[in-house]
């Protein structure tokens, strides 16, 4: 009887272990859900490419902040370098700051710094080691944008525009959201699915 009970116990443990392993396998590589539009975004702190810490609050513009998840090696993100820099230039004077975040595990701070210099990106870029902030925001690809207003509410999440090719842009989704907020209007299109290279998580 004792042997039989032990056999049942080990069999049960084996099934439980298998279930746990299977759940872990399914969860691996999954991207957490993004915060809902209208959610309040909590402050966070990340180092820049010179290992100096910055809080979101310290980098925020008086009228809001755009977080851009970007990459060094992604050709889609790189196709947007000039447009991201133009966004930073155009909206800084209007009180909206652009902040880049690199969450790719294989791209260290030195690579991010060299990339920014090469492509003349003047906005601050933070290094998200361990992709903790990417996980918090549910960021999946590069580039991917999040517009937070002056009250830390998420107003827009998604793509910068509809096309990697500047000649084929038909919908400037991020700019439209920023312009609406600056005009005191509701953002009509609060989400537009981002496209690009997947963030390489730790």
C-alpha cells in the first residue's frame, strides 16, 4: 500500500512539474499587456548612455512626453531616425519632449551612444537593461511610441506613422495625437499598431 501511495505521489508531482514547465514555455517570449489609454503612468528612473540616471519626471515636457522605444540595429527603427529627430525638434518648442529608450539586450550603452552620435539624435536616450520598462509598457517592437500628457496620462500608443518609406506616409498618427492635445482637443486615434523589429528581451 505504501509503495502504491508513493507511486501515486511521484506521478502527481511529475504531472505538476510538467504543467509548470509547459506554462513557462508558453510564457517565454510573450510581451506583457500595454497600459490602457487613459492610464496614469508611474514615474521611473533609467540611466542614459553615460550611465547618468534620469527619472521620467525630470525629462518630461511641460505639455507632455513621448517615449520612443528604439534600436541600434533594427532597419525599421533606423528608417525613422530622421523623423524621430524632426519630432524632437518640432515639439520641444511646444513643450513636448521626446525620450528614446533602448531595451534590446544585445545593444549596450556604448553602442547606443555611438548610434545616436552617428545619426545625430539629439534627444535623450535611456538604456533599459533587463527590459523592465519595456515590460511595464508592453512595448513589443522598435520603433514604438507612447504619448503621455502633462498629468502623466497615456493618450496615444502605437506607430509613428503608417509607412517605413517616407514617400508613402498617409497617416501621421503620432503627430496628429500631439497636435490634438496641444490644441486642447481629444485624441481621435488613440492607438495604431506599431510595426518593426521585435525587442530582444533578456
